[in-house]
């Protein structure tokens, strides 16, 4: 039945888009590759008053629009902002956008949260039109699976706060983060080279080299754009050997100093052909490899913030390798703009984990013996989206079809070391193999209707169907010493995510809006339940064992305003929201049969506000201030589930804020210099609902970055100090792939003060 609904809706939407739209009207489809354009203003010539702020163009609603015209809470970090704030990773960007929490165990090991809605895959993550997180993941790395794409040669990063289920589908639950790359320029040759050198306190020397070239092959018709990057960053955490007679202590040596190094390299090539004004095709390939020599964590005890050390007996390297291939076709049929986005993503992740202390804690031996757990995980994702947009009279519409086929796999291999053979025999400590198949189909659309001058209504919906298959094989001592035969389970679900909105332009520069929208996070199949769990299930009101956990969903109620004042030199945007979260996917432990499963139990709410100000009081001075407040709590739960009513949700800081100031001065006719400072702060947060756990509390922190920059013709460069006050920030309390011990916790630590210099040449 759902398939018929999707098919009919798709045919109707696309037919309307292609045949019914008037050629006299059209939604703006700008070909501007840059995110910003300078708006003319009568005050521009008066340097004492400053110049108007740059107008930012975005594609958050999959058409090109001014940021100030979109009725949603949307933050943008431009390419200039990325460079001047010194951002390198997704975690760095998170500090610049209040309300965006990046839980990071290390570079490339991130989990994104917006508006306090924490958990696995609650925020959509995109590179251009390609979702980087499709499917239900894998058991080997269910969290911290959001990668770190290179920030070089990005046009902008868009952060869409609040559920985006209508246009972006599953996992755009709390919002969506989009990396937008620069596209080939068909008419201009362009070359950029950039080098960065720096030194980290308590660490060592860092270097990064970036380069790009844009070259028309047939000017006006065909062009290629290629970029490459490589960075080597020193570590700042020392590794000591664990004391074999006391797992909480270390031996004096040998020491592996600054062991948590990072080496990342890769590139992107895009070729665009535009044989006519009405059609273009862009073929692109992106590759990235990140190698970490050790985790970005220290052990407490014996380590501390003043003496961050790891206690290990085996090395713990990790590798993250990504290949992404995309084909984007764009064309105009009468007044309808059509887009086809096809992508294939291949990702492989490997990491080694020292579980020597864990095994000794639960299975004591005469000494702590070296033992390692090896995890591998990967994805093969194919995604296709076709959409059309256009206008007829007061109606502006977008409609599309979406298809995704995602295969993910993983293994956990914890072999038995020789010292444990007398106790364990030939069985591994633990072995797990699994694979997932996730297929998604959807039809979506959004209509904006001009009801009266300045008044616009928004109606949108996404009708989806999702089917999944999960296969697993488990063996080993921690599985009771027996092998669980390979088994497969399936699940299927369908639904919709509507959106309703109303916006009103009080004046061309002041807009208010109200939005009600739904978001969902995909569910998945479950392991078969043991027969001994019947009584536990009855206590939960279940007459039969569930075979799958369902999608959980939210309803978001939002009021906001966007405004510009003083000849567009002052921008003030803000929003307040209330979110109802139902059927939360929670880990439940059944007390009688001791079986653990994921179920849909309990509710939560999240309420808060986001506020942003940008101001240019003079032509030389730019000021920025933004903050967010969030109160996210459980409102109901069940026995055996995580958390109690009234507890704050995990990784949901109450306050976040950011402030910036930049002063620019012309030195000569072709030389200018600027001084910039960026300050950000975040409040205390909780990593778990368990009030007795040593993994619960994460302290708040504040960081300051400084930069002195100079621009001379085609050259520009800067002296920067990142984390100028050398503050310690806990970026996560990571959970082991193996077993955590209750007497020692692992703390992910930010990079200490780093001082450096970068130079860039544009031709």
C-alpha cells in the first residue's frame, strides 16, 4: 500500500512540477558559487559608518536563497570564517556554532548533536548533496562514526537547526550539517597554494599543505577543479607501559612521547560540462585517509589534565579511509529546474584497542598481560535523488524522489593471548561479525505559498518506506563459551514527516516565522530473545518478543525572527523552540533473564533558544555574538531503561556561546592587516544517566583563539594562537569496544595551546 502511495505521489508531484509551472515565474536558481555577495548600500561610501554585512546565499531548502529570507534557525560558517577561526575539524566548527555539540573522541571520531537530542545518528551530515551517514550503522562503531571531511576549498558550512525530515529524511532528527564545496569555474583559471606551520605546547611540530587548481578546458563549457591536502599533527599525550602488578599504575618507561599523532591526506577532483545554458553535468571524486597513531585520550588514574598519560601494553593505531564518487546533473525544462544527484560512498575504519587491564580486572591473573581487541567497520552506500523546483504565480514548489541502498559491516576480534589459554582454552575472548542492509525509498515535497504581500505559508511532507536486514555471528568466552549460530532478522517501516510553517515580512529587512515540523530516526531489527525472557516482557506489557525497534520521532514547535538594521550593518536573528520526543530508542536491560535490547520506551522534551548578532559599527570593525540555551530532559521512562524522569539528556550542555571581534586597517593601497579574536564557551554536561558512574560528568570550558593577518595583492597570511589560554577541554568520555572498568576512566582531551603561521597565494 505504501509503495502505491509513494509512486502515485511521486508521479503527481513531478508531473505538476514539469507541466504546470508558468514560465513567467521561477524560484531563484543562482549560479553563484560563492556563499556571499556584497549588498549595495548608501552607507558603503561612508567609512565612518561601516559597510553593509555581506549577504549570504544558502541552499538549505535545496534552492538558492538569501540566508535572511529562510524561515528557519540556520547558521553558516563561510570559507573566510573557516580560515580566520583556524578551524581544522568538525569539532572546531562546533565551537563556533552554539547549539551544535560535537562529541569527539579524536579527529574523525565524532558524534553530532543539535538542540540536545543526543544519541546515535540524530543529525544528518552531508557533503554537498551526499549523506555521509546512511543506514543503521554497525555494532562495531555504533557511535562516533561521523568523519572529518577536509575544510579546504569549502564554500561554506550550513547548520540547519531543528528537524529536517521533509527534505533530508532519516537521521536529520535534531537538524542537518552540510559541507558545501566550491564548484568548477568555467571561465577563470585559478591556482591556490597554502602552507601552515605550528607548534603545540607539550607536543611538537605540525604542518599542513593545501593546493588547488581550477582550469577551463573549453572556456565557458568545460572546466576541471582539483584540490589536494596533507597534514601532519604532533601528539601531546605520552604513553607509558602499564604496571603488570597494578593495572592503575604505570612503569617509568620506556615512554612513547606525544604518541597521539595524526596524518591525514587526500583530494578532490571535479569536472563540470555545460554544453548549453539549460544543462550541466558535474562528475566528482573525493578521497581521504586519516591515520592516528593512538587515541586522543588519557587514563585517570594515573593520568591527569596536568599530566595526560596513557597506560597501555599494546599499540592502538586507527585508520579511516573514505572514497566518494558523485554525479550531479542540472537542467531547466521551461521554468522548472531539475537536479539529479547520484553518489557512491565507500568507507573503511580500523582501530586497535588495548584491553589488557579490562581482562585482568574481570579475569584476574598473576600479572596484567598484553591483549588487544581489533575492530573493523565499513560502509558501501549508493544514493540517488531527483528533484524539481519552480513557481507558478504565488506558489513556489519543490518535489523529489529519494533512494538509498546502504550496506555496512563490522567485526570485533578479541583473540585469546597465550597466558589466558589455560583458563579460556582455544576460544577467543570475543568475536562478533555482523552486516546490515538498509534500503530507503521516499517521495518528498515542499510548497511555499504567497498568501499576501510579505505573508507566506509552507506545507511540506516526506512519505518514506524503509526495509532492513541484520546478520550476526557471535563466539567467545564473553558469549558464554559457545558460538551463537549466524542468524538474520529483518524489519520494515513506513511513515511520513510533515512540516507546516508561516512567515511574515514586517518589512523587507524584518521577518518573523512559526514552524511545526516532525523528524524521525530510523529503527532496526533485533536479536531473537531467549525463551527465559517471557516474564520480563510481560512486565513491560509485551505479549510477544519484539522483532525490531521502531523509529522514534519528534515534533518541533518553533518561533523565530530575522532582521537587519542600520543599513544592513546590524543583523539580529533568534529562535525559541519546544520539542516533544516520543518512543525513544533506549537500551533496556531485562532484570530476570539479563538480556539487553534496544526498545522504544519513554519520552523526553527539549526547549531552548538560539540567538545571533553580527554588527559592523565602522568599516574597520566587525563584531559577532551568539549563544544558545537548552533544557533537554527525560519526561517518562520504564524500569530497566536508562535514566530517570527529570534527568538531563546525555551530551546536552545547558549553555553555549561564541563571540568574535575583528579589526582591519589598510597599510598601503594594496596591503591590509587585521587582528581577530574568537572566544567560545560551553557549560557542564553529562555523558551518561548513571549517577554513580565515573563516566558521567564532563566539565564546562572556555577557549580563546587569536589571529593577526596580512593581505598583500595575491598573498595573504597570518600568525595565530589556538587555545591561547591553554585550557583543558574534555571532548568526550569514550566507551570501550571491549569492556570498561569501573575504577579508571578514559578522557578525550583537546589540543593544548598551538602557535603557528600560515601563508597563502592565490593566482
